[in-house]
């Protein structure tokens, strides 16, 4: 919101907040009616993230980039760092007992005049309500954010205005989570044994509304072991050093600030097995507002210091004060939002686009070598890195936020040795990237029950090289290409040259024993997407060698030219895979052919073939009894746009916009309408690519940012603007609007703003 920053959040309780009227595309609100189906929002900066709760005061699970529990026998899983949001509150004893705010289930009778707002423009969560505790009313206001200005900092502030005279009790906590039970050795259990282990522990694979994923019994958090902790009630500070189980070290510290009228009659530091806490008893007067602010500093191996260093950061933040840090937060997000997608005529689409961008920016850090899991900094898919990072997220960030896109491609460069070791262990050349990569080590982490995907869903290795090349094309950074991109691209080409099989009887190369992108087909020859991605990766390697003056292996071109691409018998359209495989399953994808139009792959073909591919692919999707997976809707829309089926492109986009995969109240995307696998960045990246490339028709090619396809606009839109696009060191505004004849037309102007 464009609101004046008030001199302390408590003033907002007494005076109205006057904002500009352009909040519609930036603000997501929850009311008391949302209690029954509340899907938490997320606060993050790409390094750390945590989640909202309806009260605004509860300690919530939190995660740190690449901080993985590496317990032997299990898959690597995100280690839950201590939750820092907790500020509990009690009005004291009553005839009914002694109650704490965070133990009371939210309901409209107890939480009155309730409103919680996620401000996407500033990355700030605010919560306000009147809390009724057995006859004692308190006005509550909470403001929380994870800093984009200083990524080691997070802040949460509680303002209470009691409507009684007496004593308030507060407990400001760091919640140290107990190890999850039961812990299953997923690196060792096959599918049947996994089902038996779940049954033995009375667990089921099913989603529990509103926010529990169906695979939550498998995708639980890992453990952080607290090695040392300390607190000082006089200085209002706490600090701890910890370690992810068998993994990296981390640290955290808190410094508490208070408004001048807070004069505790008692202040104690407490440590028990489940939390560190500063417990306060504060005399309060009716109608006065009392403010408590937690300044939190976090670090891990390779990113910051230890608890002592974090404590110094937290104290320095307290000295600067809440208003200064909030102003820094607003300025940092404002700088990020200079690069934006602006939609005229469709407020719903504008709000969803801002939500998708917000979640990407909250989960991908700039200028690092850490990638993002399919579900970001959460336990979804156990935090593992898939092809989603290269093919879905990286292109969505590349033109808008290239420093974040660079982190994703740098992850593959950093973990190249692990991929080379995988290839060597299988008697192959080059690098074989994991299907599910550990975001810290880059090692394969696919659960044993699904190990076939790790061995056969090998298109990921081609996707990696394509992403490296796309980054080079957009950045033009020759030094980066030579030092980081080229070693990856070369190793990928070596892999495909050794993985493809020459079939003398057919005079062609084939790629056998592959899991299709449509994973229900898990052992097929010649998956079309895989074969075409391998061809592109091989040709990229030859082009990269020429660019750098390196020697290209002539085998790369030979294999690329010889790889078989399955076609219908009459040559009218592509097949999904070898014609020897019956295409007869009702699968989530229906067909993977729309993914041939993904902007980074964008297979060259005639207009007639493109239209025929689309018609062939869309038929099983429309007749399927399944809802399309949310990651499949964007490719359908992009494929329709390239085939000239603009009405279909609009329809698929609209389904993505309003599908049940968008969970209220904070527009969190789930993988499907029914599995509750939330914070699904893959679908967010696909949605943004649908606009950035699908509707504009733009593609990133050696000759530049090329209008490869006619632009289009959904019927409701009057214009689309890509603001402050970055390409090869220059910045542009790109606009699509209808000309005098009503046809969408694209224009590009250089943005020379400082």
C-alpha cells in the first residue's frame, strides 16, 4: 500500500491509515470468515521464510536456504529452524482459568473486528482484531516481515491496547521444534514397505483441509539440533547456535524492543526442551497501547556468522528501530517492483500475477548458487530441486530479475561434480543431473520408492543445459559463459552423446528406458520431449564451443542430427513417445506435446504441424476425468497461442487464474486442486511465462529478444506492459495493446530511468 509510514505501528490503532486507492492489485485480505479454510501465506526473502497464522502471534515453522537434515538412511529434508514469530499474550487469571492467546482457536466470537492483510507491495503481514479473553478485551495489532533490505533480518511487532486495568503477561519465544515422529528411512523403503510403514503408524496419504498436503506424512520437516543457547532478561536478548542433523550449522538471535511505557514488574529468561522465551509481566492501564518488537537475525554456514554475530546484528537493528527497518523493507520491495507485469482491464489477473511474483521473490535469493525447490522454502517435495528450477522458474525470472535467475543456473554449475559422479557411476560420460537434487550438495535424493524417476526421468539433464544457454543469451556475459556455463553445457552434451543408442537396423539414435514428462509412462523408448530436449542440448554445446573458440566434439552434432523424433504414421503430428507404446492412460498430463512450446525449448516446426500437435494434445486433456495439474495449464495456453488458437489460449489462462489450485486467502498455489501441495512455485513460474512469452510472442534467441509469434491479449485486457525488462545490459518497457483495427500490437522502448 502507498501509506505514510507511521511513527510506530501502535499509532495505527488510534488513527485511520490513509492510503492511495491503487491497492487492488497488491493486497490480499483475510477476514474471520476465512478461519475455517485458512491456507497460510508466506513471508520470505529467498534466504529464509516462514508462514502466517490467523492470530499473527504464533511461532510458525521456518526454513533457511539449503539447510538440510542429512540423516543417513533418509532423504535429505529441510531442517526446520526455530520459529521466531511467537509473541504469546495472556490477560491473566479468570474464573474460567488462565488462557494464552496462541492456545485459543480463532473464532469470530473471540477474535472480533478481524482483518489480516498480506501487502504484496511491501512484503508485510498485518493482523488486527479485538481479542476477548473471558470478559477482558484487548485490541491487538501485529506487523511482521522478513527483510529484503537486509536478508539476515526478520521483524515482528505486537501492539496491545487493553480495555482493562491490570497486568498483562507476554512470552516472546524462539520455538525449537521437536524431531518429527515417526521418521521413515525413505532412502531405503520401497513402495510397498513405505505403505506398510505408514499404516503401522496409523498414517494415510490424503490431504487434510485446509492446508495439509496429501504427502505430509512423508514430507515432514527435518531437525535442527540446538548446540548452545543463552538469554539475558535484563538486555532482552536471546541467541542460539544449532546444526541441521548431519548437516550445516545455523544461528539465530533476538533483541526485543519496547515502547517507553512498558515497565515490566517481572522479566525472566527461560529455556525448556521446546523453546527459548523471555517471559514478562507488565502492568497495563485501560486505553494505553504497549508495543513489543522482536528483531531477529539469522545465519548459516556460508552465509553470515554465529550466534554472537547474529546477536550483534539484532541489537543493531533494535537501535535503528522498527520504523527505519520498515522503511528499508518498503524501499527494497519498491526497487524489486520496478520490474513488473502490468495488466489493464483485469484486476483479478493483476492480483494473481503480483502474488505469483511475490512468492517467487520470497523464495529465490539473488546472486547466490542456491536453487529453489519446487515448493520453495517449505517441505513440499522435501525441498528438493527438480527441472522446475531450470525450466519453470528460471525463465520466469530471467527478464524481470536476472540476479535471481542467475542463482538458479549457478546452482547447476556449483553442483556439477555431483552430477559428473552420477554419470560415471552408471558408466556414462559427462554429467547426469539428479531428478531430485539436494539444494545444498546437489546429490540425488529421490525416495527409494520412486527411484525409477531418478534413473529414467533424465530430460532434467537436457533442461539444465538449455537454462544455462538461455541465461547466456539474455545476459550476454561472456566471462560467465566461459567460467560457469560452458563446463555444464559441455558435460551435458557428453552425457547425451554417451546415453543415446545407435540402432543400426533403423539407422538412427534412440534414447531408451525413459520416464516421460507424463510420469505415468515410466519406461518408454523415445519420449518426444526428452529426445527433442537432448537434441537442443547437443546443438547448444556446439554453439557454445563456437562462441568461446573451444573445440566442439563432432559427435555432438552427429548424435543430434540422428536422434529419432516420434511422428504419426502419416507425418501429420508428433507422438508423445515411440509408437510401440500404447497411449491409453488417463493421466494428469494427457499429453506432454504442449511442453514443446515452452519458451526455452520452443521446437521449430511448420504452422500446420504446430496446429496439428495442439489439436492432438488437447483432445485427451479435454476428455480426461482428472483436473489438469496446475503446471500443465500454462504450457497448454502457450501452445494454443503459438498455434493461433487465441481463444483457447485465453481459456486455459483463465482456468489457471481461477482454478481451485489457488488457495484463499493469500493466493497460495497448490500443485492440484486436491493434494494441497502448497507454495508450488512451478505453477507460479508457468503462469508468469504464459504472459511474458506466451501472450507477447517473445523468445530469447541468439539474435536478441525476438517477437517470434504474434502477440495476443485476453478478451478482458485492454493492454499488457512488461515494465523494466532486463536484456543484455539494457532495460526496456514492452507493451501489447490493440491497434486501430483491434489487433494486438507489440512495442518496445528503452527504459532509461536511473
